[in-house]
């Protein structure tokens, strides 16, 4: 008997690819065949996918980049991509197609709609992205990572949370060492589009901390390639023990060791922070579509697990004050950790997988051998 077959379609950013990876990990463990459909940008993130995941690169098109001529060709390229994918699906019929957003998910979702294959979308942010908004009324199920999520009229959704990679889930609720008079760590992660302002403000904010705090501090700072040298130089010139890289392959480990995380509030970052359970200072990316990063941060802020600083109010002094507040109040930092864990949904990938199997018409046997 052939394995059930899932096509996962995701755009080329970590915000789309990390939850897609989490679902792939679960479905493969459940005995499914899994294919990822993405573009060249997304392919950069496939190193973390299980080796048995089939990878298919598609040509995507967006109105957000290119000149007038390139934008005029977008509908043609999209239509060709959908038709090409439909021909493949006629030969190799997926049981379910799941889209995680981004323009590269259009061919698979569009083909599934044309062929009436079971299909669903997962929206990571508190506001639907353009592609997910396009398909929200053209799929069988809508799953949401952030709640509440702004939805089109007439669309209902299931709140499953944002799936986290196995490397994150394995550290769910990891023991937290509250700040104190011993070595401490800060993790700074920004996201490819919004890292510049963090590279401008975070280093001087940390350098402005009292020497008594600074002497115990180690910083892991993720910065864009073009900013890395100057950020590293600033830390070194101001006596801050810091490691600066464009991408950390061991973020789960660094986050587990951190007393504080400073981050943009991308959906995947918020999910990782909450599942591991760490105090955080979140700076929503002001240019994010419909200000969705502010919505993403709301749950952690309301839970008392995070401090949110709007980009318009982010200054060296304001950030340094908040960093100091966390690192000099261990009891409050511990409560933030506990609040983050309470808010988290570490089983989001399993819950999303259950939705996939229900959509495919599968009933998993009761583990006790009895009807639920």
C-alpha cells in the first residue's frame, strides 16, 4: 500500500519555512510521503528539513519587486506555474496540499484548487498575508498560529499555534537560570528584513549597561552580512563579549542558554521564544504588512512574558533601561519565563498534522484501542 502523500508549499522566508519544516517532521514520522514546494530563496532553509523530504523548486513571481515590464509578466508567470503544477498533480495525486504563505505557495495551492484536491492554509501572523488572504475562501480549512487573527468575512479558522521545529520542541520549557552575579547570555535575532535597526541600537544599549552587569554578559547577535563587521567592532571597542554572525545554526541552543532574548516579533520567533520559555524584548518590524508583527507580540505581552517596544520608540536609552530591568530583577525574569511557557503551544505541529489527516479522510487509531 502506498504512503499517503502531502505537498507543503511555502515561501522563501524563515517565517514560512520553519513551521513548514515542523509539519514535515511530524508527517514523515507518521508515515507520510512529503514534498516541499518552494523557490530558490526558500531552498536556502531546506538544510534543516528531514533528508527524506522531497524538495521541488518552483518559479515564483511577485508584484513587490522588479520594474514595470517584470510586474506585467507576473500574471503570466503565475498562470504558467499553476498549470505546470496541475499537470504534475494529475500524475502524482497528493492527498492533501498545505500552504504556509508566500508567493511560491501559489502554484501548488492554485493547482489543488483547480483539481479540487483537499487543501488548507496555515497563517503564522495575526493578519493574513496576501497569498493566504487570496486562498482563504478557496481552501477546505484555515489554521492560525496567532490568535486572534484578522480573517475575511465568512472565513472560520482553527487556532493551532505556530508549529516549531523538533530542535525547539525538544527544549520546550527548558530550565531557566535567572539573572544573577554569574555568567549571563543575551540572544539578539532580527530577521533578514528588519535586522538593521537592531544592529544600530542594541550594541550601544548593551554597552551602556552598568559595568557590574556587563562584566558577566555574553552576547550572541545575529546581524545582516553588511552590518556584521561594524557591529562586531563596536562590541569589541566597548569591551562587550559578543559573537556576531549573519545566521546562527544553533539558535535553539543559544536561546535555551539565554537569560534574555531581544528580537523582532516574527511569528516563528515568537513561537520559539514562548515554547522554550524565555523573557523577551520584542521590537515589531514597522514595515510589516498591516503591522502584523505588533499583533504577533500581543499574546506574549498580555501574558506578562515580553516587553514590546514600538520601533518609533526604540532608542539606546529606552532599550538599555528595559534590558537592565530584566537582568537586575531575577524574580520578575523568572515570572516572565513561566508566563511564556504557559502561553506557548508546543504541540502545534501535532495538532496541525491531525487536521491534515482528518482532511485526508484518515482516522488515526485510538492509542488505548478504544473509541475516543
